[in-house]
C-alpha cells in the first residue's frame, strides 16, 4: 500500500490548525447557546492522523453528529468525498460557513444519521441516551443511503456505542468501516465484515 503521508502539504496542516482554533473560539463564545448543548469536539489531530492512514482504503465518508463539521471538512481536503449529518440546524450553518473557508467540497445536511427503518434492540444492549431520534434521516439530502459510504466517523455517547455499531451492521455496506472516538479510549476502527 502506498503511504500518502509523505504527500501531505505542510501548509494544509497549518490551515487545519487554524480551522481547529476557529472552532474552539466559536465553542467558547457559544457554549451557552442551546444549539451547542449536545456539542462535544473530537480530538482533531487524532482524527486527522487516522484520515491520512485510511486514504488508500476509503473514498466516501459520513460524519455522524457532525457538529461544526471539522472532520468532514478535513476529509474533503484530504481527497475524500465527505459528508456530515447533524440534527442541530444552527451547527450545520456554522459547518457550511467553515466549509466555505476550509473545505468547500464537504456537504452537510440537517437531520438524523439513523436510517428511518432502524429498530432499536434493547435486549442486545442498544441504548439511546442523547442522540436525537425524532428527526428524519438526512441521507436523501445527499441522494445517498448509508450503504453508499465506505467510512462512518462517529463520536458516540459511551452508552450508545452498541446502537451505532448495530446501525452500521444493519444498513452499511459489506466491509464498511466505523472510526469512532472516545475520550478515554481514543480512536477505534471497526471493519464490518461481509455478512
């Protein structure tokens, strides 16, 4: 496998760091805004490093609960076809503004990342704690379905990890990957093998 890490323009990382700083400053200003109530930023540097590692294996990525869209924007600049889904319309507006400056090919939609046909299996330990399940699925806004994505990037609430994995198992493509962040565990990559 060719390693693209050597191909990364150092100027791009400088731009990404500016994006991260602007996102952090926005959070500092808006943290009391109700739209930011469920917002938690990821570890952007760790996400960036993983996006570099996966470039040879992945073409399309969707960021679930994309917040300010930072991961989707970075992915688009690194050559991925990148999308973000977020239930808070104000955060999607901020994502689109950031994308204009830092990654105009990233696309964002307001809605849920949970396919409408998903059935929660409480017996399997699947729980919904804070994820918005009332909004309709947003995939139609991209004229896509979950199975059209090679990689799902997610930052699940700890008790919701089983549900996130179940969604990908039920609706993702064979061989789909989920890269998830946990503040205690760091990044975790799961490959959903052929059924």
